[in-house]
C-alpha cells in the first residue's frame, strides 16, 4: 500500500522558499520523523516510493528539493548565487526544522543519499539527529576511485566542471546522466572539494569539528556496482563521523536479488523491497 504525498513549502534561514513533500502514516503518529536528503541534482520525487514505503511502516517523512533543483528552482541557474554547502547548512537544515516543527518532535531521523550523507555532517544542532541511514554517501576525492576510473574522475573535477560551468554559466549535469543541471557556485565548490584529499573537510575550515559533533547511530551502505560511490570513497566519508557509532554495510546486486543496482537503484521500487525492509528495521531500532 502506498500513501499519497502532500506538497509543502517552507523557508530556509535566508528566506529562500523550498519545495517539499510530506508522507504521513494512517493513524496516530508515534515514530520519529524522517527527512530524506537527496543526492546531487536529484529531485525529491525520485524518493517518493521509498518515502511512501516508510510511511506505511509508521514513519512520517519529509522530502525536499535543494535550491535550484526541481520545485525549488526559480529563474535562471546562471543568476543563482549559492554554494554546495548552502544546500546543507540552509536547505537541508530547513528540512529538519520543518519536520520537527510540523510533527512536534524533538528528534529526527535522516536518510542521506550520496551528497545527502555528506550534508549530515554540516547540519546545525546535530544533537537532534537520532539516527541516519546513508546510501552511497562518499568522499568525492578522486584518489578513492579504482585505478581504471581515477583519470576520469580527475578530468571531471579539474576540467569538465570548471570549463563547462564557465562556458554555459551552470554545470549541465544532464549531459553526464547525473540528474538536474547545477547552479554554478554549487558546481564549482563541489569540484574544489573533489580535488582535495579530505574532500569537504579540506574545503570548509571547521567541517571536521562539525562532523565530530554528530553522535547519531549511523548505518553507511555501499553497493559493489556503484561507480559514483566506490567502497573506498564510502569508507572515507564514514570515517569523517568520528563521534558516531558507524555500521558499514557493503552490498552486492546478487545479494540483493538484482542484476544491477548502481548509485540509484536502492530507491527504485520494487527492485529492493527486502533492502527497504532492512532499512525500516534499522530506523525502528534507532527509535526504540
């Protein structure tokens, strides 16, 4: 059984209005709300099936679009002055504020996909985060990629993003099959992180201390055929969360009963319903 979504809007701290969707279980609300933080350039609607599934398990769920993406895009990307860390410090943070206020909760759970798992470490008031499920959440430093694809990642960070963003005025992610096009400031900061050995920890002066303040129980999931988040890159990001108990889980498509999963397949229903059940059990265990 799937549950219908309800579209909502809420402001970030700087006044930028973000688009979101709410999924609520039937009956009384007894479980901690979940906020799903999207991957880079991925619209919130991509997570609707997974959010609806969590709602059938009793979780109220909020999804959101970062500024410049999906329902939170207004006007030309060329004129949008924002950085990737604004997606975390302003937009993702506003999502947590909206969820705790809407459902009168002191705590929240996070599901972070790719960049969403990076954003977790930059969120204000991390003490309210009770637990987090991270899927394909990685350090983007090119050195974590296998030797066969390492050169390609170097070219992506050092050449493709800087040159195309300058030429076009934004980064045309769709050309690379990577979701929605990115605002120029987001793309440039992302590339600058990817060129640094400690990724965003080297790009944001106090990031390491902020990651260390996260004490939530974390499950970090990598998938063997995920070319956007190889195991070493997921291991590296998990190690940033020095103040949290982190459970690392490495999965294979065969073990999940699928021919392929990749970076996006985890959230494609009904491919991985057993994995979804396991995810719900983890979130329930954090609540108990």
